[in-house]
């Protein structure tokens, strides 16, 4: 197949039917605002309403690209409450875009409930390709990337021990999200269940000015972050069991 013809044929996706409305899932940059796609900007400028996980965070992105559209909150604390209202609006013809603070909606962020309900109501859903924090963290970790498992945020209390025991036998590369305040505790738990010599990489502030990718054994990386305060979004990549 001719590559140029293929690109030309896929330049634009078919528009949503106006009588049905629809939902776009729009990935947002995980740090550097320049990482948003041309198509994402076009979609955000064309929809009737933008659903934002945090309107304050999203407003920075929207202002940067001169996007002036109505914005309403959609997050884990209100998604059940507003779900049916949003679906009714889309059934009435409105086209919406779901925008989370950073990365692709649904990846450790709200989206699942709304997508499922749209599908139940025959409302078209389209997810744009784009930023997801764990992908660059995995690729630049230096650990095997042919087979991996993404766990998102570990349970803080209930079920944590059971899950860690199960993951200690996992042969695929392990990927976790974590907050700065819980990073050292999670690394210590990884040492306890996986062993201090297991290779890992902790990535933080990806695509930003102070991006850091700390590689080494779990013991080495844990000791590194015990010595310094940590800020930013964090991805932990751990070698699977040999």
C-alpha cells in the first residue's frame, strides 16, 4: 500500500452525527504543553462542551492554545452524579470532549463510567492517541518492554499485601504510579516482596525541565530518594521475576 495515499485517506476521521452527539477522549500533555497533537487542538476547538478533571489545570492548556469553549468539571467525586445528565445531553446532539489533568482519560483517571454509558446508549466514542506517562517511563527504563503489566496506583491499605505477594511471582515488567509522599514507602514494600537486588527505574517530572530517571536496584533507588525531597508525578518500573 502506498504510504502517502494511506496518510491522505486517514487525514480526517468521519464526524459524529449531529442528531446523536458523541464523546471524544482527548489525551493532554503530561508536562510539556507542546506535546499535544494538532488533532487534539482541533477537536477541543470544535466540541460543544469540554469535561475537565480539574478546570484550573485544564484552563492553562486551553488558554495556551486559544481554546474558548464551555468547561465543566468531571472527576471521580462527581462522575456518578452527572453521568446521566451528560448522556442525555449527548443523546440530544451535543458533542463533548473529556480532558484529564495529564495523559489519556481512563488511565488511572475518570472515563470508564462515561464511556460505558455512551456505548449502552449507542453514542459514538472516539479516543485520540496521545500522551500516557507510563509509556515513556517504560521505554527509557532499560528494562524489558516486550511484556509488561500496568498496575496504576497500588492499594494504600486493604488488599495491598495480597497484591504485592501475587506480583512478586510476576515475570513481566511491572509498572506503578505513585505520589511523592508515598514513593519511599512503596519502594520499601517492593524491596520486602521482590528483593533488594531487583532492577528498577523511577521516572518523575517526565517531559518537564527537571525530568529525572533514576535507574538501579530497588535498594539503590530507594536510598537515593530517601536523601532528597521529591515532587511531581512518578512512575515506578520494576523488573519482573527471573
